[in-house]
C-alpha cells in the first residue's frame, strides 16, 4: 500500500503518519508538506516523529512539497512520476479555524484546494481508496440533544455555527463528484481533544477551550448537554483500522457515541480534582454571557444578575487584572460554548460493528486526567487569538 497523506504535520495527521509508518501493510507514505526545499520538509517530518520518540524510516516516509493554495497543484502532482504508484490518498489537511476572519482562507483550502487534489486523484492509475477526514459536526445546528446518524449528512439545508463545518460538508459533496463511490471512504471524527496516553498531546486544539473554561470557572453554558469527544490516538487508530478493514459503508463516525459522551459537568469534576485551588465551578444560563461581556466593558447595570456572583467577579479582577482579557477570552470561547449547547452525540455503531478490533472510546472525563499537566501550561490569552 502506497499512501499519499496530506496534513501530515498537523494534530490528527501527525498521529496518522506516525501510526501508519509502523504498519507492515504500508510500503510508502508520501507526505504532502507546504513548500520549502526537500531538506526543510524532512526536518518538519522529524519534528512529528520526535514528539513521542517514534522512529522515522526515511525509505518509507517521503516528503512531497506542495500547497493547497497553488493554482497549478493538479499539474504539479501529475508531473511527479514518483506518485504514480499511489493507491491510497488520505486527505487529513484542513483549515480548522472558527474565526470569521479566516472564512476566505477556509474556502480556498477546504474546498478549492480539495478540488485540485481530486482532479489529480481521479487520474491515478492504481487508486483504490480516497479517504477523506471530515467532521461529524457537518450535521449543523438543527439536530440537538440526541444521537446523530451518518446518513443524516450532508444536508444542504443544515445551518452551521462556523464556516469550517460548511466547508467540510462541501468537501464531501465534491468527492462524490470526482471519485467513484466504491473508492470513497469518509471518516467523520467528532471533537478530537487531547491524548488518552500519558504523553504530551501534539496540539492544544480544543484543550485551549477546556483550559479557558477551567480558568474562568463561571461558565454560561448547559453543563449537562452531551459532548462527543475522543482522544487523537483513538481517532488515528480507528481511521487506520477502518482503512484496512472490509467495510459495509462509505461513511463512518469516529466518535464516542451517546454511550461514551461526556459533558461540561463531568469534565469540571475531573478539572476540579486537579486544580483545587481555584473557585468552584458554577454553570449558568447562556444568557448571562451578554452580562459578562458588558461587565468586561464596565457597562453593566448595577442591578444585573451577574453581580450575584461576586466571588467570581473578584476572582476575575485578581486573576486577569484587565477586564479586557475577559473580552478576548470570551470572543475565542464563544463558538465552543455554542457547540456545547447543541448536546450532540454521533452514533458509532457502524464503526464498532464493521471494525471489531476498534472498541468503545474512553470517556473524555477519564482520559483528560492524563492531560492536566499540559492544560496547566496553556497560555489561554495567547490561544484566544486563534483557538
């Protein structure tokens, strides 16, 4: 099996790369890496493998420089005859930003960049599988407080909280346009957060939001709403086993499912055990978010409900010194709080039935205990700029 892997230096892509390199079924992994010279590209790959002390086999892991922004990407890939033996493409690369200032970039990478890749892929003589790493959250915001099935997406009428999920939905539709159905495999992870092993996670993605909630302690969100979260090592292992398995479906959720879902309340219990010097967690109605923003601007009316939480206001004044920091944190945290309110879990029965070696994931409130030291080191203000 000769694999062309995009996103190989990213959070999930890095884990996929390190794991795939250990599989006997895999002969070569061509890693698509942003331009630079070949030595620079190989240096970036070394960093991926050094995170957890994995062995980098330079005969098996081969850098291929390129850019999803490149208008001539299709032609440059076609001209690279080394890639003619590729029979599996794993497209893990994506812009995952929730910030609206990156909406144009999201479309250029997640839609236009994918289309250029597909134009090359459909001409490969030995292509067996195009594996697209999507997201379960393409279901949008209309489905709330229940388990979501794979066949409910993509839905062109779905409303989206952020442009990211919209572009990932469009990505699935593009693949159907260019690749034969029998060659398509779509893996839709739920929220990927941290690592279940006692190792340093490759990225603070999502853990930034957890660290911010941990620091604020007064949180305007429904603490009982379901949260479908999985660790990156589980996501990578599941995707690889799915790729190698005999499958009965084209689309699979890689998720905790309703039976393994966590909640803000469950996570807060684990956080409180470790960070016991901070004020107790208190969750309030999401409508209080507006009052917190006004308080941070010194414009809150004296009779407002928020003043009933003096313990937290005093704590914020001491912890952050400048109320403007609260505004920055809330701006970055807002889309995460909206996702939390949806109460979505993603049915994982297809995966567990078709790939018996993949078991139910460990609940997030359990495995997050291995991430506490990492969480304590996250600079939440720096991360708020682009969480």
